C-alpha cells in the first residue's frame, strides 16, 4: 500500500487534475492500493482565510464565494460526464451553502475566532477531495471520499493543532478494515478536537496528513506529488540553478524544511522516520522523473552539503548583561518561558563568554517575546544585571544543510567567504551540535543575492554566473560583447562560467536586464529601450540590483567612470578595466583603490592597461607574488611609435611616415597624443607601481621624440608644418643609426626605482632590435631571470586583442 499526496497546484486546474487521475489510476492498476490525500485547489486556503477575515470586518465576501463555486464547478463540467454531474453539483452547493452560513455568522458577530477560522478553511480540502473522488469514480468505482477530521484527533490549538497519536492511530487502523476495498480520497490538513470541532495542522499540513495515514497503515512509501522535481538544492523561485537531490535523510529534509524549504511540511518527517517509511517527493507534471527519496541514510553525494534554505522574515532579539555570566539557569528560564508562551525560537546563538544571547523569532512574536522577558526578568533589569532587550527587524536566516558537512572541514569558511565576497554582513551564526546545519542571520535585502552566491560556492561543479555591468560601447566594448556571445557555450561547457551582461551604458543611453541582455541585439535594444545615460544612476542601479558575483567593466577612455571605482568596490563589486586613468593618476588614488578592493574581497583587473591583451600585468604580479625581485624592466609599449620607427627607414621622411601612419589609422587624430609619450608614460608608471614603487607621474623622466616647435604647434595642421621643417633633425638621427648599424627605438625603463623613457639607438644584439610592425615588447630582468630576461612580445593594440584581454580578466574574476 502507498499514500499518494497531491498538493494545491496538482489539483489547481482541469489539466492538472487530469495528470493526478493518470498517476492515481496507474498506481491503482498496478495493485499498489493507493490512499490519496489531496490539498485544497491552489490558492483556495488563502482565499478562504481572506474571506473569513473579510466577513469579520463586514467586507463583502459574496464575490469570492461565487469565484470559489465557479472554480469547482468548472472542473465538474469539464471532467464529469453530463449525466453524472447533477448530484455532484448538489453536494458541492450544499457544502458552499454551509460555508456561506458560517461566514454570515462571523459577519453578524463581527468576530472571527481561531476555531471558526479553522472550520472555514477546512472547506478547501473538503470541496477538492469530494470533487476529485467523484471525477475518479467514473473510472474506478471504488473511489470514495473521506473527511479526515473524523480520523485525525488533535488538541484545541486551532491553526496549528497537535495530533493525539493514540486515538488517531486507533481510528485510522479501523479504516483499514472497513474501507480496505476502497480507493480513498482523504482530506489533507484537517483534524478535529475532542469535542469534534474542526482543527487544522498548520499551513502546508496536508503533507503531514499523508504521513500520519501512511505510518498507521504501514505503507511502503509516502509519495508527495507537487509541482517541482523533488527537493531541490535551494528554492527554485530564487535560485535558478537549483537542482533536484536524489536522496536525503529524514534529518536533512527536516532541517531544510524547518529553515524554509516549503516543498514539504517539517512535521511530516516524524511519523515516517519512526516507521522508516520512505517519503518520495515527485512532480505531478513530470511523472517519470524519480524525484527525491527521503530515507534513513543520507546517501553518497558529490557535494558537501545537500541544500540551502532560508526564512526571509525574521526578527532577532539580543540579550546581554553581566547577570547572565555563570548563571546556568538563565537560558533555561528564558527558553522555557518562550516555549510556554508558544513562541517558536528559530535559532539561538550564545557567545562563549555567556555575556549575551541572541535568538531569532518570527517578526509577529518579537514584541510579545520582549514584553515577556521584561516581566520575567524584572529584577535583573532593575539591578542593571541585564540590559533592556533590543530587537532587530528585517532580517533573514540562511541555512546550509547536509550530513556530509561533519566529515568535510572548511564548510563555514566557504560559506563566509561567499557571503563576504559579496558584501553580505553576517549578524549572527549558529551551528547545530549535530553539525548538520550552519545558519547565519543576514539583512533581508541581501537574501536573494546570498542564496545565489552560496549556491554557486557549494555546488561549484555547477557553473558560476558573472553578472556584468559594462560602460563604454565603442570598439572595445562592442567587440567584447561579440566575443562573450561567441564564447558563451564554450565557457558554460568547459569552464562552467556563465556571463550575463545585466547593464550596458554609453554616453547616450543605458539599459538593464537582471536576466541578461541579449547580446545579439544589444545595440538595437539600447537604442530602442535605453534610458538616458547617467553614470551616477547607472552605478546606483547596479548596486540596487544587488546581483551576486557582480563585475563592473570600464571600457571607456574617459575619466568619469574612474571617479566611481572606490564606491563600486565598497559595494563589493569587482572591476575590470582597459581604462588607464585610475591607475596612472596620483599615487594616493592608486593605493586607495587597491586597498578598498582588498578590504572588500573583490578583484581589480586591468591587464589591458599595458600592452592590450599581452600578459604583462599578470606576469609581473606572478613574479612578485612568487618572491622574485625585479631588477630592471625595459619596454616598448607604444604600438604607434613602434610602427613609425619601424617604417622610418630608407628614403622615407619622418613627416611622410607619420602622415602614412595616421592615414592607416595607427595614430590618434592628433599624432602628438602618441608621439608625446604620455600614454607610454602612463603604462610605465603603472608597471613601476605594480612593481612596488611609490611614484608620481611627475617623477617619470619622459624624453621627447619631437622637437619643441612641433609640440608647441597650436593645431594639427600647424604640427605637420613644423614636422616638415624638422625633417633634417630626424634624418640626422636616421643616418646616425644606419651608420652604426642600429635602429631607433623609443624605450621605457624601470631601474633602481626610476622610470625613464627615451629615444635610443640599439644594435643587433639588443632584444628590441628586431621588433616589427606595431608590436610591443617588454623584458623583465629579475633575480631569477638574470642571464636571459623574461620577454613578452606581440601585438599591443587593437580592439580585438584588447577586448580579448578584458574578457580574460573577466573570466578570472573570483577564480
Ligand atoms: P504543494 O502545493 O504541492 O504542497 P508547495 O507550494 O507547498 O506545493 O511546495 C512546492 C513549492 O516549494 C515549489 O513550487 C517551490 O517553489 C517551493 N520550494 C521552496 N524551496 C524548495 C526546495 N528546496 N525544493 C523544492 N521546492 C522548493
Ligand atoms: N491547503 C493547505 C494550505 O494551503 C494545506 C496544504 O496545502 O498542505 O496550507
Ligand atoms: Mg505544500
């Protein structure tokens, strides 16, 4: 024999009821002798609660009653043959009339007792079970309706009644004899007290009903059919990547559900546990999926935890004072008091000095708890041995659960790292002595982000999602989007990284989408749906969206974004940038940014500041980290200048070479922006700083390429006129180089903490002699690379390689 329980969504519509019928029929035909427990149709318990409250407040409830009737009648019309419909309508109508009379009574008295409320909500289960049993009767004549309130006996704690096991057991056992040939449809959720008044077992209590019947009847399995594929690693409404766990132990399921996993009602586990009956959670809408088995053994698992659950609304009460020290009876008195008054304490933590106790309760209970404490501990409070209890609201509890945790060290470290990295402050921590669960209290506003971040941290074999906010959609930005799009599947498959671009802005417009902007059409969307750009608003929105593993990418060449970097780090958001401005301004700013990023545990990557996609910043960092000492750095870091000097050979004049380079797009609109060396200076400065030198930009000895007259020109045309006049100067340089068998190079150097950049002539033996095209080259002479320096060489400019460098930085965030 089996118990099959179907929840509200499974009996919510005509289609879902059809799915239920198919499952029950199959089980019946397979000889499993199922006993079926149904909830009320989805939404009906809530609606009945509202109607009851409305009646007491004299708010009309008639329309709701009509709606309730229509929902049930529709099922009858669609699923029961016309000739059988009338008696079913009549019986449903009788029940609804009874309900109406009760509501009218409540309305007349203007008072809703807990007892009346239970009676009113019990109609949900009674209507649905009667109705579905009648639908089933057409196919299985043994189908029969059973009102469980006659079988489950409880105390009079209306709304959350406790079951009297002994009497209940006797009553249900008798059923086994009288109804053994029936296919019973049993109302979930409801019972009755010793006077026969209807009670309810707590919201979600139909699961419990199933377990109570299952345990007494000694069934082989209690199947809980719902609308998801079993018990998932987290609430799927919040964590999109949550997946179904094939096996959980009773205690694991209990902990997860106690801490908010709504899919099963916590008390359900107890009767099943005592009789060692497996509970199987299955999906009515995917009946072939095996779901989750809850059993004695927790089973092997690849992951250290089984799931993450949460309670979104919690209040925390702090008690502190010297009066608690060494008073062993104190917490006993406190928690006995709360238990006596039916205040459920969700979580307790106590500092090891016993100087304070923090505990979490449902927000509705917080006031009451404080006033109880004030009465109970009046003397201690008066004597200042206890400070007035303080209450904190708007908090949530997040719990990680799993029996494997006991055997795996470092679980709390992993949890706190994931939270810390995402800027989520932990207010209190509790670890059960069973080590089955670690719970933390956090701000409610961070719950969604925390659940996702923690899920990523513990189910790491699954892909990590990076949420990107990108400013700048020029060459580099748009190339990056294309590369992300092209690499998407590869990254997901091979690196388990999913990149979502959640925000895009340029100087005109900005666009957001927490689910990820479609990168095939980002530009059209930005045009059509973008809001007017405003960088401050963009940053604010990025923070407000509060997404986990968030990265801000600055693909602009402007100073403005860099003024927000500090602020961005403080929001625990990593930064990837190809923009050099932040790193090459005042040293204090450079230091501050690193400090802030470190404090907040986020990344600051800017590989493309030097040599575009070439690994230069990273190589330097690795050398430093591994304890090597930099003796000297020599570099050519301007692709433009390289190109110009590589082509300034033979008969070409310097003037023509520069003109050509500009025509081919190798220079800035004003070639002096390249030839002036400022950009090169910035790169050298960043390298020197990364190598540990506290240098200001003014300390760089920047040797000129151009004569004064060219630099002083007031326009680009003027500049070219002056450059033409300076031909003899450059020709002399060229001739000298040729006569010495050398080439002209503009080389940056870091040595003895000094940075200089100057025109030099180098011979065949110099590693920079053979540089061609617009390549960059850098050589690191270090303690380890002394004889033969470590050289990195390659294309140091261009949208494709720069975007690829930004992309590589992005993928490394959080690695
Ligand atoms: P039923 O109406 O079948 O009793 P419930 O609404 O009570 O169903 O519970 C199922 C819902 O629980 C799912 O639709 C899901 O949104 C939610 N849920 C929350 N946490 C979890 C979890 N860890 N695993 C599965 N479902 C969960
Ligand atoms: N119908 C009840 C509720 O909504 C019981 C249940 O569905 O389990 O809480
Ligand atoms: Mg439920």
